[in-house]
């Protein structure tokens, strides 16, 4: 796919706000033990597709792009950390987000002649073509960029907005809130952000009762080959090389599909917690394991992270900026447990228990939970996680030209995660993204379709 980079700009926070730093100041926000586990992860990358047939060169550059840049500058006044970098001062016990007075978000402007309808569809698409719509997120041993954006014009077809976010800076809830707030300001052409949307950076609300920061740093350092450095290198492990046969596709469960699958589980285990998340993840996981095939005795593991904002005492502000997730998982199970006739019910039972048990988890155990999950990830023959959520409302992101026709999380591209989002045009449905080699994706889609018809 031919992509032309037409411009690279630095968008700074609008200058007419008390929130903007002056030349003598900088802003430092320490990472918490919720942020630290994600320090060496590759960026979370999401692309929003907007269909707009009147998006000519002139209309895009004279109307669309100026509105996007202006509203981004306005919203950044209250989202200063997105303009900064993660650094680790040798005099400090842990890394922080540092924002200097002249920091900005790097925005790449591009143009593509590719088929917009194909790239923004639900079928199999080469993941390399989707990556072309996403920005880089520079990182070195001692500095990691927080956030970057790419806006790509498809002349007379539409445009896309690709975002790359450092996971140690913000989680899915914070990232989605920012994007929707940017869209809200752009659509309504507001000059100031509503008070109820202004993010909170108060780290005093995150209590560290048992030295969790130190435990998390030790865990992250154990993931690096060089464990002798006092200050941890911020460079992630090398990315997995992806072949030309790797595709991304979106599988859909309608509201009726969810209810049919729920009834199937109820007939076997009537007392479970059968949320839409449990049903969708259990079904996708069993299709995933069946498609991989192999020895039924092989070890498989899966996990998910639960939002812990409401479970802390006291609860975090609804506008808290940062990570606040707790991992729970099922490890070292046999693949055959999920490929047999009752495999879907088995997965639903496991996930139901994990969800119900999340409420009773103590924050003191979060380090052990991350260590356990990362440990099994390294040697299970198949490991699954979930990116995104049906509760994030990604299809509410309207910049003034209508809702996105499609939203994809492309950073699931190493085959260890699925993505999950609400259905665009139906309440209670689910969109499930998967990224696999085409041969394996064909099998997943076959199991997915046939399982709903049985």
C-alpha cells in the first residue's frame, strides 16, 4: 500500500490557559504500581475510520485538518502528560512522566490511495496495511514518548485517525476518554473543556501499603536481559517479525448470538455470572484453541485485566488519569479442556469465577498476580489476553463528521490478544478482533461460524 507522508507537525497545548506550563516550570507525574507493569510493553495502537465522500484534498486541508489540529491543541491544555515523555531520574526511586514547557504531540499527516472500504471493513485485512495508518512512538533507553497521532486522508473516501499510546502512561479507559473528549470539543467547537471531563492527576489517591512500587520495578527489570543496571532501560523487547500472511479480522456476536450462547451455558451451569464479556471471551477463546490444534495435553493460559477504580477504598475519581487495572487469569490448563464438546461451557465457568473473584482481590497481591501472568506467558504453548472493552464506547467518537465506521486495535498483532468493543449498530452485541496467520484465521472463522449454527 502506497502511503505519502505530507506533513509532520508538533501540536502544542493552547497557550491561553493556566494549565499550560511557563518557561520556568515543568510537570512531573510519578508512575504508580498500576502503571509500572506496562513499562516495557509495546504501544497500544488503535485506528478510527471515518467515511466521508466529500473529503477532497481541498476540503480535508481547509476544513477537516484545521479543526482537528485546533481542537487537539485545546484539549491538550488539560491533557499535558500526553505531550511528555517517561523518564527516570537517577535520583528518583522510580520512573515518572515528565512534561517540559515546549513539549507537544507529534502528528503525522498522510495520504493513501488504498481502498478505504476494504481497510475499514470486518473481513481479513493484511495487518501491514493497517500499521501504515499508525504513527511511530519513539523510545530510547532513557526516554519514552507518551502519545502520537497520524491522520490519513483517503481522497473522496474518508480519513482515519491512528493513535499510539504508551501503556505505562494510560490504560484503555483513560485513552478512550481522551479521544472522545477531543472529538467532543472538535464537534461542538468548544474553547474550554467541561469541568466534568477535566482529568485528575492526583497520585496521592493511590496508596502503596506494602512497597508495591519496588516489587513492580523488580518484576519489570527481570524481563530485561541486562538485570544489573540500577536504572532500568525503557526500551521494550524487540517486536515480533510479522509475515505478509498475517491478517486482522473482526468477528461479530449479535445480541441474539450472545443470548443463545448464554442459554447454552445456563443449561449446563445455571448459577454462573454470565456477562456479555464472559460469554464473548469464552467463545472466542475456545475457537482460538481449536484453530491452533496440536496435542490436547499442551499447556494453555489466558487472562484479562479488570478495572479497579471502583474497587479501591476510597474509590478513584471517575476522571483519574493513568492505569488502574488488576490482572486475573487461568494458567497451565490442557488445550483439550477447551476443544472438547463442553469446552465453551468450561471456559465460561472459569471466566465467571474469575470475574466474581475480582471483587475480593486485595491490592497487596497485585504484584504476585502480574508475576504469575507474565511467567506463564513465557512458556504456555498458547496464551490469550483481551485488549479493549465493550464499555469504552469507542463508536461514540464523533468529531463532527459522524461516528467512525470502524475502530480497530492493531496492537494485538502478535497473536496473543484479542480485542473487544461494542457493536457499532446494535446494543449488547460485541466486535471481536483477532490477528493471526491467514491459515489459522480461516480456521478460527470457521469454528466461530459453525459453533453459532450448531
